C-alpha cells in the first residue's frame, strides 16, 4: 500500500517532475568545440562552446519517474520556442531563459541536473517574459511585457511572485539589478523611459522620453550595469547605446544607423564583461559586436545561419563574471554559449 501511494504521489506531484529526478550529466557541459574569432592567424578572443535548446543538450535527462510521467501524462515539451533573454551564474551552473512563446522561464540547474519551466502557479503561466536579471544572492527578476509587471523568484523557489510597482509600467522589457544601491532598473518601452524601483517595488526615479536628442530614447530595450555608477541602455530605433549615471544623468552615447561593421541596424541585448568590454547584440546583423568603454569597435562575430556562432534574429545577451557569454538565439530556438579567451583587446 505504501509503495502504491508513493508512486501516485510522484506522478501527481507537479508538472516539472519529469526532469526533477534526472541523471548526472555524462560529460561536463561547456567544453570548447574549436570555433574561434577572429579567424586565424589572428590571436583568438572569442571561442564557441556549445548551443542548447532543451535539457538533454546540457546532459539533463529524465530519470525513472520522469519516464513514468511521460507514459501516464504524455511527454512534456521542454524545448525552447523563442528565447528572448538569458542570465546565468558564473560557470553556468544555473541558467535562466525567458521564452515569451512558451510563456515561462526555463530554469536549467546543472548542479542538480534538474530542469523546470517557471510559472506563476501550477495552473497559471506568465504572459510574455522578455527580460531577466539575476542578483548575486540568486534572486531572479522577470519583466513580463504582456502582464505589464515585474516578477521575482528567490533561489530554490518554484513559482514567481509579482512585485507591486503600482501602475508605473506599461511595457517592461529589460531589467538590471544594481547590487550596490539595491535598485532594480527597468526599460519601459511603452512609456519610452527607464524606471527604477526598490527590491520591494517602491518607485525611485524615472528618466528619458521619446526623441532623438541625447538622453531621449526611441524604443529602448535592454540595459546593463557595468559598475562605477553607470547604466548602459540599448536605444534600438535611435541605433545607439546610451550611457547614463544611475541617477539618470546622460553621460555619452555611441553608434549610428548603417550596414557596416560597427554600425547598428537593430541593437538589442547589451552586456559588459569583467574587462569592461561592451557586447551588443544586433538582431538584423545576426551577430554580436564588441566595443571598448568609449564605443570603439574591437571585434564582431556572427552571421545568419544555424551553425556554431551563426544566429537568426538574436536578442538578449549575458556575460558572467568569469567571461562566459550566453546569447539568446531567438529564431534558431536556442541559446549559444561562448567564452572570452583573450587578453585585453
């Protein structure tokens, strides 16, 4: 009787159980496969590591109970549909991917060999999760553009909870956490502005308005905090990246519309590595461009395609403190992992 009840409990426990009892990965993830940029004979700076679209690509496979759930309830599709943003812990032990078409955030826990599709509750999905931020303590923030809100998840929790920001957001897109000031910055594409809140959702400040002048924005998307009190904002339809102080003061900007390397066609995700290099994803260039602090181009890689280092309308990017690079390769339905392996460029 006890055995029968145990089986029933495991089958009914939760939809994410399918990958909860996964086996240990057969080989360590993130082993370099040899593709580097720039091409030889130049010294390599960026190395392709791998791409993944579903838990099995990372060695996360359903164990016995997962297979039982597949038989009883039908197999649960854990593959990414349209990944828009990605964040990860150093070393890639925990990876989160925002997927608006799947209406969830994919969580890949490589340390425990577990996969979860994060939702609001067992029966309630997210609306359109498009932006992510991860604090050093492991707290996850999610921008949902359809539900017009910010959601949070503490490390180890299963369901996301809405942060009460009042009616201050219309179309949140990007989020970035300032650990020093304990402030969450949000790009609100709907109001053409950048807003800041405390961890509890209390309003702090907002800046920006629609326009083309310095400090004005035209469909801002993602943002990044490189440190030293600075905030980078991708100003997509002004074809530039703007730099602000964390108090909202305009500092400088770089980029212009064009079809040459170093120009922008549709800049999206932005991130900064441990050496201060600024990475900008350009969806229409199907690639990533790397700049120094002053906005001088250092390196570009990527082209349209499905191979290693090729992209199709990529979107978000995240660089860990140990210089692992994660790119949401949206229309290839995957995330690509690369690593910065060079010295200062």
